[in-house]
C-alpha cells in the first residue's frame, strides 16, 4: 500500500508513472523556515514531516483496518542566492521573486521522503536542478500574474505551464522541478522491493 502525502495534481501524475495504485492523504504542516535553516535542510525536513503527517492522518482515519503503508512526502523549493522563495501572497511578492530570477540561474530543490511504516524507517533524497531564466520584462511579469498560474507556485512560476516561456535552460531533473524526481523516487522504491516497471506493466 502506497500513500502520497500531497494534494498536488502534478505529483499525483508523476507518481502514477511509477505506481499503479496509491491513495492520497494530503499533509497539512507548518511550512515556516526556521531561523538560519539552510535550504537543503529545509526541503528535506519538509518532505520528512509531510510523510510523517500523512501517515498519522491515515492511521487516525483508518484505525483498525490494518496495513503498513509506504508513505511519500515531497517538497519543492526555489532557491536563489541561498534564499528559499515560497509561494507569493500578492502581486508585489510575485514581482519581487520573478525579478530576482530574471536573466540568471537559480536552483530548484525537490526533496522526497519514503516512510516505510513497517519498520518506521525513513529514506530521503534531495535533487538540485539549475534553472536559467531569460531576461523578463515588468510587463511580462504583470501579464503572467494575471493568468493566475504563479499564485500557488514556489518561486511564482510553473515550469510545466506558461512559466516555461521564461526558462532558457535547465541542468538536472525536469520531473524534480515539476514536483517529484522520478529517477530518485524509483530508486527509493527499488530499495523497498517495489519495482516501478513491474508495477506498471503488471508483469
């Protein structure tokens, strides 16, 4: 039994490429950055806490049913000059974020955690991808904001959507930037005896 601790449609679509059947139990946690916390420590902590929260929520909801699920938590953060850019709460915040990304490279960190509840064991991976933006104008930022896409996206853009028009190149994992690093997640599954190709092909 596999549980995804996320309501993200993007993560659900990506996980469906690796696992034929899974349940969705969104994890609601405090995603505040701790004082002096480094970006890579932050995303790994978020992924682990989401996996744990989803397991607790599942345990409370399905108490008595039994089973020992494998729970997946993931967190994606946009990082520029070591600073984590969250989701914008206003146009001004989105403008500041996108202006800081314009014409330069930044990092997208996606951490994934697999919690094996059979043994209370956590396995994690953090995938860092370099993304380079072309120079973008104030008018483009305003037009992009009006599409509604940046409003719930880390760093105020979605690489799988209209935000891709700003991206001149990426070095690393595209799926990680979208929300779930397929290669690394598949490797974590393999270590637990779950083989994605076998799962999807039913062989």
